C-alpha cells in the first residue's frame, strides 16, 4: 500500500481498493493505521477521499536499521566467541 501511495501523487480510496483482494473496509482500516502513524495524509474532494504518502517519517528507518544491525552484529560476535570457547 505504501508503494502504491509513493508511486501516485494522490490516489482515491476506490483505486487503492481495486489493487487488493480485500474489502474496502479492510483497506480503510490499513489506511487509518498508516494515518495514525503519520505516514498517510487524506483530503476530501466532494464525496471522495484521496490519500497521499507522507514519507518524511520514513527517513528514520535507515538509522533504526543501522542501530539494530550493529546491535545484532555485536551480539552475534560475542555469541560466536562463547561457542568457540565451549568447543575448546
């Protein structure tokens, strides 16, 4: 869903719904969660609701991934050392 929103400047709910094998209600629930997370913005145009991606919060992902990559790399290194010591 995020990819579809990223590829379009703005997309109406009915067009998003057509892309998935789920009910319109389910798509709306996903959009509500993304909206609460600050990743999606919406606006009314007549009776239609249009959605667009707010990608700015996604800028934190590389930092998050880098932190946990380093975290797990360090912990796996120490685990490997312990396992090698046990084999001796």
